[in-house]
């Protein structure tokens, strides 16, 4: 796989196909975990670019909001697993 730097991720065009495109701005940034899970399942569940979005969020370390069908705590967990695997 070709190495990509962080700028490459910001220049991707998957955003155009995002199911959340055009939604109310705060919708993807609910405050609590329960609301985040609901948005992740209802909005992201219909999204064609979910994998690209999750990869972007993990690579660019997006701390807040719902990305790629995952919550803030879900992404923190994935990053911990990834870090542990790199150290093993
Ligand atoms: S996966 Fe969710 S947050 Fe990401 S683009 Fe799709 S709808 Fe938006």
C-alpha cells in the first residue's frame, strides 16, 4: 500500500458522498455516548463512505463527534488497540 501523509487524507473527495452532508451542523457531535450511538447507527448506518470516514478520523485523530459509524469512546478504543499492536 502506498504511504499517505496526513494532507492526502484531507484532500480526499469521499466527503461528497457522506450521508451526513447537509445535516444540521451539530447533529454529528452529540454530547453523550447514547446519542452518539444512535446517530452512528441511524445516519452512518446508511453511509456509503463509512470506511473512508473512519480511516480519516483515526488517522487525523478526530476526538469529537461521530465518525465512520463510531463514537468517541469507540475510536479511542480502536486507537488503543492499534497502538498496542504496534508496540507488540
Ligand atoms: S460515516 Fe457517518 S460521519 Fe462519516 S461521512 Fe458517513 S454519515 Fe458522515
